[in-house]
C-alpha cells in the first residue's frame, strides 16, 4: 500500500518527491550509519517520506535523544505520525528548520541532519535556501548526511550540489556505491 502511495505522491510532485519508490533498506542503513548518531541529542530528518530511513535512525539514537522529521507532503507527514508516534513530525518545509526546532524542541540548533531531499533536481536558488537552513540549524561540529543516485554527479544540479557541499563544510566525504538500491546510490556527509 505504501509503495502505491509513494508512487502517487511522485506523480503529483515529481521534483519534490524526486523518486518513484522509497529507498531500499540497504541505502537507508548506509545513510543512517553515516550520521554517526551515538553522541547526538537532537537529530533532524528532512523529507522522511514513508519513513524507511527513520526506521534505521531510531535504533541508532541515544534513549534520551529527540528526532524531528520535517516533511513537506501532507500525506507523508500523516503516515509518519501514524507509524512513528515517538518522532516529532512537522508538516512543513526544511527551509524553516531553525523555526521548527525552536517551536517544537525549544532549541536553536541540532547535532545532526539526515536528509532524504532530492537535491540534484532542485534549482540553484532552492539548493542555496535549503543549505542556508542547514547552516543555520546545525551546531558547529554537527554532521549533515544525504544520499544521491549514481548519475547525479554527472547532472548539472548534482554537480553543483556536490560543489556547494565541499564549499560549505569543513570536512566532507562519500560512501562507496550501494548497488543493491534501485537506482544505485551513495551517501554524502559533511561536518560543519
Ligand atoms: C526522494 S524522497 C525520500 C523519501 C525517504 N526519505 C526515502 O528515502 O525513501 C524526498 C522526500 O523529501 C520531501 N521533500 C521535498 N522537499 C522538501 C522540503 N523542502 N522540506 C521537507 N520535505 C521535502 C518529499 O515530499 C519526499 O518525501
């Protein structure tokens, strides 16, 4: 049922949703592992969709840590609230992360941001707005993690995004290719 829902959301908003199916558990595991969540007390997930990465994030978090998921599509936010009542799901834009953190957790910044946003398909102004929001909401030394499909570094939007990550973070890295995802994908990480 959720696979059909995901596909329908993709047809309704292809640029926002950016994929016709949710990430595989292999990619979700690689993304959540790259976040190194052992020490984090406040974690934010961008674009959880149906929550496949959320499922891998939760067991990696400290018991007293809090997770906020920010999802722009109302139906996905509803699914998230039903599946993960322990997660604070906000129906809204990642562009306003600092505001959501203050409103729901009473803090200005978080330790880690795990993103499921389809960055390579976003135009430059939106990439900049979202990366400004990451910068505003992430503590110094905080970790930003996102995944991308194998072909994105060859596309103009994906090339630009990779360049911006290298410019904006003091340290960046990539995992090896996760071939068992469809399409194959890998994970970028950056330390502020
Ligand atoms: C490629 S899907 C990833 C879904 C899920 N994380 C996964 O890996 O299967 C991208 C998700 O980002 C959400 N999204 C897109 N732009 C957003 C924004 N500005 N703020 C919050 N969520 C956004 C979409 O609605 C969708 O759920």
